[in-house]
C-alpha cells in the first residue's frame, strides 16, 4: 500500500488534504469487505440444502455494499463539505468511499468462494486476501478519482 501511495506523491503534494482521508477509506472498505466475507463463509458452511446459489449471494453482497456505500458516501460528503467548506473535496471522498465499499463487498463475497473451489478453508485463507485486496483497491480507487477531479473538474 505504501508503494502504491508513493505513486501518487505529486497528487498528494498538490492537494495534501487527500492524505487525511486515506485511512478512513481503506478502513471502511476493509470492514465492509470483511463483513461480506463473513456472510459468504457462513453460507459456504451451511448444509447443502440451505445453501443459496453463489451468484445470488454475490449479487446480494454487492448490492449491500452499494447501499452502504451510498449512505456512508453521502454522509462523508456532507461532513467534509461542511468541515472544509469544500463540497468538491467531500464529493471526491464520498464517491471514493461508495466505490471502495462496493468493490470490497464484491471481493469479500467472491474470495471465499474461490478459496473453497480450490480446496482451501475459506474461513482461514480468505482474511489476508480481503485485507490486502481492499487496501490496495481502495487506495487505487481514491487517488484515481481524486486525480480525475483535480485534472478535469477543478
């Protein structure tokens, strides 16, 4: 994650305030992905008669991430917009949270399924993957959204 962030040093030096919100976005996405992972592992562990179609579970968890992302994204947009008197910055952070949470929920539901299919215990093997994946993707999402807005909107 540190190496990835270093690729955005120019962007951070141009808008240092962006660095304040990195842990908020990575932490929130990581928590959402871990929760989605727990739901998927629970479903995988159920007796065959109680298991749902894995595609339905992935869809439901992704929609849950989208809804959570919209709610938290709007909330952080308002908080940052009022706190920093900058609703564009708030929008960048809010949209980044929405996107990062949705991607983390998608990954959190897919990773245990993949682990199970290749013969690993999804309860043990999935945690490190979702943590790393959600950190990396949320940083990529955040800084690419910020870069786009700074280059094209501001």
